């Protein structure tokens, strides 16, 4: 029990490490939460700065979930305890103690958890296969990742229900609910166009944004003069 609780605490703090925020500050002297999608993750960093920064940060966020679940398995914890450790990493990324409990969406970190579980445990690969199939197909068809990510994580507990223990299914359901909760409760930027609450929640749930214009949302900047222009921001 002591090892498990220690790993959960360590997982939360590792998840809380805001690599994208730190890199954006060092590389462009900007607060990533005020630019683009406002997410403190590799994707937003990529768009607001460069792939040279976004790619390694995305890999780091992915590895946080993967490494902590692997560490839990190496410590002899059972599958349910491993998932709990994985959830702690995702929660840390989304509600970082270092950013006053703001953060990213936990997608890359959650993917690391989803993909490592069947590799290091006696699980079927079908959950990971279903998730990747929905995600890749959706991105190719829609040229966007928000809805495919939502559908992909929604599929994981449904597929798991047929093949895995109930504890595993509950874990995948928890990942889906964490991602949905973060989308729906993200702070609303002051500069976004006001909209009714029902439409706002629908946009957030399906598209992970507050407005209908995807480009305007992904490349927005705070309404302040004198702020440095993000290198990755596209001109209208």
C-alpha cells in the first residue's frame, strides 16, 4: 500500500511538470495558456512556436503516462493499481499544482497509459487497437483531432467490457471522464465571442473549443498590445 500511494503521489507530480509552459516561456516569453487553444501541451506549443519544441514536449507528455504505469507494474502492483497510477499522471497534467491547477487536456499522457497497459500485462490488444483505429481514421477524415480523441477514448471502456476485468473497464471509463471533464470546465477566455451556455458546452465536448471558427480558436492571442507574436501563428 505504501508503494502504491507513493507512486500515485509521484505520478501526480510528474504529470504536473508543465514542460510546454516552461518551453514556451523560455523560447518565446509567452504564457501558453493565453495563446492558441490555451492548452499546456505539445500540440499548442507546436502551433505557437515550432515543431522543434512541440514534438519533444509531446513525446515527454506521452512518456509520463507510459513510464509511471511501467514503474507500477515493475513494483509488483496489480492492474487496477497500475491504472490508478496512470490516472494520477493524467490528472496531474490536466490540473498541475505548478500552474495553480490549470494545464493541458492529458491526451498524450492518456495515450501512453492506454498503449502500455496491454504490453506489460496479460491483456488483449483490442482496446488499444480500437482506440488507434478510431483516432487515426477520424483525424484522416476530419483533419482534426478533437472529435476523434473524444470518440477514441469513449470506445475504450466499451471494448474493454467484452475482453478485460471490470477494474480495467472502470479505469478506461475514468480516463474518458477526465478528458471530458477538463474540456467542459476549462476557463472561458475573455476575448472569445459570447455564446449561449448550451452551444458552448457542445463546442467544448465535441470540438474542444469555445467558438465555431476552428482557425480563429487555434491561433488566437490575448487582446494586449506589446505581447510577442507567436512564431507559429498564421496570418488571416
